[in-house]
C-alpha cells in the first residue's frame, strides 16, 4: 500500500524511535494537508515535540484497544509486536496495521521498479553480510544504497534519486513487509527475540517469510544451517552457499580459504573480519552478488578493504596488557560461543547476560565442559540463571563471578585475569582478553546494544563515539 492510499484516513504512528520519526516525516511530506497522531511514551514525546511542534497530535498513555481503534490505520514501529496485547485485539476489531518498511517497498515498487533490491536477514551476521554486499558492489563502481535495520530507516531514502541497487538488512520484525526483492538472503536460524514472536517456531516462520512470502526473484541460503537445509530442500530459484559446488570455506586456521567450487579465491587470513563465521558471511555476500549477475570472483579481493562494523567482535585495543573486545551485538548464546571460539588460544574473561528472554542456555553450558574461558562473569537480569546453570557443571576449570552491573563486571574481569597472570614473567605479560559477548539483549540497563558497547568502551578507557560509527550508510556517489 502506497502512502497516498492513507489520504483522508485517520492515521497514527505507534512508537517514536528513528523508524517512527522517519514515518512521520514521510507521511507529512506526502500528505501535507492531513493531520497525524503519534502514540508514544512520555520520554519519546518531548523529542517528538521538538521535531514536529504542534503539527501532530501526541498521545502518551499506554495504548489500549479503544485508543488504537479510533484510527483507521496505525503505522507500527518494528519493536512493537503484533502478537502481544493490545495489537491482536485491535486487529480483530478492524484496525489495519502497516509499517515504514511496507510503505517504502510499495513506494519503491511504484517509483523505481527496475532497481534491484537485495534483502538480508538471519539470526546472526546479517549486518556484516549486508555491509559486505554494499561494499563489494561499490568497489565495482556501482551506486548502492545501504539501509534498513543496519541503522538507516528506509523511509529516509524515499526522496533521494534511486541508486542501481538497494542493499537492505531486515530484522525478523520486518521480513514479511518486504515486496519482491531481486535477491533474498537468509543466513541462519537460531532462537531469538522470543519475547516479540511468542514462540520459537513463530520466530523461524517470520524469518523465513523473506523467502516464503515476499516472492523473491532468487533466494540465497546457507547449506550449513540444518534448519534451512531441511526447510528449503529442493526449492527452485535458490543459490546455496556453504556447499563444495558453490561459495564455501575450506581448510582451518591459517590455511582457511574462501572458495568457489574448486577455485581458491581469497585467503581468509587476509580478511579484516575475525571468526570463521565471518568467512561464511563473505560467502553469503559473494553468492548474492553472483545471483545479481555480477562476477563475484573478480570482486572478492575487495573484501580485504572492508571496515568491520562496530560492536561485532570489535577489538578496541589494549590497556595494561589486556585486550578489550566489544561484541555487544551478541544477543544469543550461539553468538557468545562463536566469540569464545575465536579467542580459544587466549586467556579470556567473558561478560555474559542481559535482558531475560527465557532462551535455552544448555548448549552453551555443555560447551563449557571442554571449551571454557578462564573467567565467566554473569550480569543482567538473566545473569543469575546462567550462573546457576554453570555451577551445575561442578569443577569445570573456570572462575565464575556474578556482578551487579557492567562497571562492576568489567572490574571483576580485570581483577580475575590479573590474579592468574604470570606477573613474574615481565611487564609486558599477556593479561588476557576482556570480552563483552553477552548472549542477551541490553534492555533494562541500556537503550540498545550500541549504547551497551559504547559504555563498555568507556569503562575500558577508549573513545566510545569513535568506535561506534557504521561506515557507508545511505547512497554513495561512485
């Protein structure tokens, strides 16, 4: 549905983050004579008044069915679940929901149907893969838009001249709102965001909507993910990565290579991206570029110039012999395991825990029997539950600490590493790695993972603003 279809209707925007603000600006540009409402928290209201003054009506009471059904349409921000009250009740009463993502796709389809759109989602690695695709296409001299869940609402691009390619990250909250992308990339499926989706199966179904419901031209799927391999076995119009016939990673350690079939294309050691999972992300990006009809082999070497995104296994630097690594984007136990695997040869103190979503930590706990770091510091709302599960291992060869907040967790990690360091060796002794890889969202103590990562950087003695910027958002000028 295009924005013009809302003319004359009673329309509200629900939620005022960056997505909500972008929706309000787009609505008012397209329909300047129409008045719109905003449903938001009292804290958000002050920012909205600064931006829009008296041009919109603002409601700050917690929305109920009666509030919502005063409107014909509600433009819902991504973080608001359609599965949690009062949204289902309002929908049953006749309210219609849309989103900034849905509005942008409808506008784009009407205005620029010839422009290729690549959409990327997955439980882990979607931001890096999205940025890699944009980076490689730009290295080929293409004009590319990098936007979506990675940090730039799509509606902020609405009035800009169309690029040659849109490369868009979508969260599981947004996948069903996409409209006929040329290529849909689905990286992996792990339990995530169960508080929003309600059940694990619904989360998987919402992720897979990008391939199953939005009619992509081609799907790019991970053959190494058992859930995807089973769900999409035999699907036509699919390019698989992680197979020996396609783009895949071969070898181990220093001998790990990015390959296309039997052709060794690029040494993984040349990549500025830590972890074996990032080599897999590059395979996904190269497969997507091939799916667009562009020679990915010729572009692969440009991955060596890619600037890694913040908060994703991001080495901040060293202080007092300790390396500090910011992996605040880690919001699942699987992501924390991947981070630990990368630093397996180092003495590590990992900071675990955050918002309690009821995720299963049994696989992580089992892995600690044989692959535990030196120190595990548990914090946040689910920290006590993680700590209790880890104590069930008995004597497992690591020090377990519980902390009240992030500052005390960082201090405890530093002290624990120092206590076991070989201080008699030299002043330059390796005092290990302080790794923030929480395996949980940041809600409660922090607004989002980025704020948590910046706070960690500050506590470690680094410039929080410098480490936090995402390069390349928006449309480039080749």
